């Protein structure tokens, strides 16, 4: 048993239970705000600044703490929105349940567990008299699961962050993830000429070229590799095919068919290059009398932060302080670290929970790992203040 899990923080567990009780899925702004209220109420006595910026009707929460050096301010950025709790859950998804050393509930891993641990860490630093040695900015947003446009991306565009480095408490099993793959999502529509299914000989059904395009996409070659990822290659997934499924009858050939794909990029790849390669493949596959149109629906850049960056070294110091090995790794999904790095702010991922548990039915978090995370974040904040610096970022 690690040192911190031997002395668990009941405040952290209670806060997590209160956060899980809020069904803060997309569209339930009241539940998202309630989560932010819980966090603000818990930390308001220790904060030097509190802001609730509003972007397109959705608030975020910014709180700042400590009297350490301004150039050493650490932004801890988490989100309280969660994906819907569909499926056959063994226990109510919005009720924190303990079973066999696990905590179960929607969001325990992604990422209310990490948020609750970070809040508890700031409270611990304050009550121990160590907070003034640090400089911490806590940022809580409510739309990461749907693209971060009203959260991190809006805050960055507004210049709202004051931190010089950032950590996102996404689930990493308390390893230190230095970056993540990017993603571009495309919607490709194949246009033909539909009509009565009994007259198929006189039509140009888009179904055939759509199937051919799917086969070509599924075997699309990639030359990029990054051995820090497992697997080390980019990926392409066809996530939706719509070929007239909404029609209430079976004797109509549709005019169009649509393929939606998810293309993941490793650091070093450019989104525009990935889109151009897909466009080239589509043009070579879909031939007259058919034609295709392509629309990009999501652009999320890959990112990486050097292991020698102060935030990376401080994260390792925090993890090893509780007796864990402190390993570097990379994240396969995309997350908010991309936007920080794109803005010139070194950022890493570090949080409790197995990443494979994210978004699952019966989402579960190891309780010892959760309690360890409280001590990890507190030790990391102190390490940011005390370790030798680096030249990874300067702010004008």
C-alpha cells in the first residue's frame, strides 16, 4: 500500500460522491454549474481570485491560490462534463458506489476522480500551511467531451489563463502522459441518382462506390510512426455509414450515401496533410457518374511536451513521492492538453484511473489510486515551485 492511500482523505471521497451525483452530461448546464459550485464552495476560503467567465452561455470556473513566483504558476485544468450513462449498469451510474476496492459511477475516471483529487490537494496544501509556497490556477470547464469550444479553447482565445504550464487530470493510472494523438473527423458524401429499387438498372446507386470507398479507407497506408504510442501508428476508423437508413420503406434507392471517419494523428503529422491524403483517395475511388464531397467536422492537433520540461519533471516528482514508479507514456485519445501546447503552454496528463475505463458501463476507479492522486497533485505543485527551471516557455 502506498503512503497516501494508507491515510485516505475523507473530504476527497465526499466531494467525489457529490460530483458524481450531478448528471452533468451535454445539455444539462444546471448539473455542470452545480459541480462548479461544489468546487468553488470547497476552495473559496483559500483563493486569492475567483472568476466565472461565460462563453456562449456555459460558464467555466477559474480560481487562483498561493503567493509563489508568478512564472511558476501551475494550471490544473479539469472538466466536469461526462458522457451519457447508457447501458446496463449494475448500480445507479450517478450514485458513487464502493465495491471490492473500486469506486463505481459515471465520471469517476473521466474525470471527476482527478478533479476531486486536485481540489483535495489544494485544500491539503492550504491546511498544511504550504499553499503560499506555490502558485496554482485551478480551471474547471464543462464541455471537453464535445470539443472544448466553450471551455478551454474559449478561455485560451480570451487570454484567461495565467499559468505557465498545465496538467490535465485525465486518467493515466498515475503515469505521466507527455502528449496525445490528434484527430480529424471527416464526413464524405457520395452522390448518385436514386429512385425506385425495381428500376435499379436505370439508376446510379451510391451504395456500390460507398462500399468501395470504405474498403479503400480501411486499407489506407500510413508512413508516420511514433514508438512512444502503443500502437505506434496513426489510425483511421469508419464510425458511421448512412445510406438511406431513415427512409421508412425498402423499395427506394437513395441519391446519396455518407461515410463518417475518424483519423488519428501522431505528433509530427499535420491535419491539412491528412485531409489532403483522404481527398486524394476519395478522388481515385469515386469515379463518374458518381462524385463525392468532403466536409471536415473536427480538427484536434496532436501534441507533445518534452520530458525535460519543468511540468514533466514536477509530475514525476509528485508520482514518485507516493512510492509509484513514475513512468512517461503517451495518450491515444485527444484531450485539452493539445490546446495548451498549441498555445505555447507545456502541458501533461496525470490522473487516477485506468484509461480503458473511460466512457464504459460500470466505469470504475481503484480507490487507492484515487487517494494517491491527492498526495501526487500536492507534491507536484510543490515541485513546480522548487525544482530547477527550464526555458520551455516565456510569456511576453
